[in-house]
């Protein structure tokens, strides 16, 4: 096997597939920059999911203690925010992987 095949680690897999471009780019980027980039990619996905979840729950009316009251909107907004962050952190729908890959490739091109 060649050196690149052995250099794959979990971070150079995108959606379960080996990515030689990403593996090469990751060698040019510091571990701190990788960590920050991964966090920003997850943040972006969480914002997208928050928007999607908010749209899904906009017209939902309830009964009982969480019915159609003034506080329900605020509570639902906070709950949606936490759902989206948790969903993105646990893998989300794959947006953060593509955003991470794109950002790392751009950073590697500036460096190298």
C-alpha cells in the first residue's frame, strides 16, 4: 500500500468514503484549525436545521400547559434550537461533512 492509503483516519472519511484530496489537505492544516473548522461546520448545520425545524413547527398549536400561550413560542424556539444543535453534533444530515471538506480544501490551498 502507498503512503496515502495508510494515512486515512476518521477525519479524512467523508460520508464513510475515503477522500484522497481531503487526506492530503489535512496534512497541511494544524489540529487546532481542523477542530475549529469542524466546530464551525457543525454550527452551520445546526443553523440550517434550526431554520428547518422552526418552519416545521410554526403552525403547530397545542393544548394543555404548552398550548397557544405567549410563552409557548419562546419555549418552542429554545427547544428547537437545542434539538438542532444536538442533531448536528450527532451527525446531522451530512451538511457539516461537506462544509468541513470545502473549508479544509480552501485552507490547504492558501497554505500550500
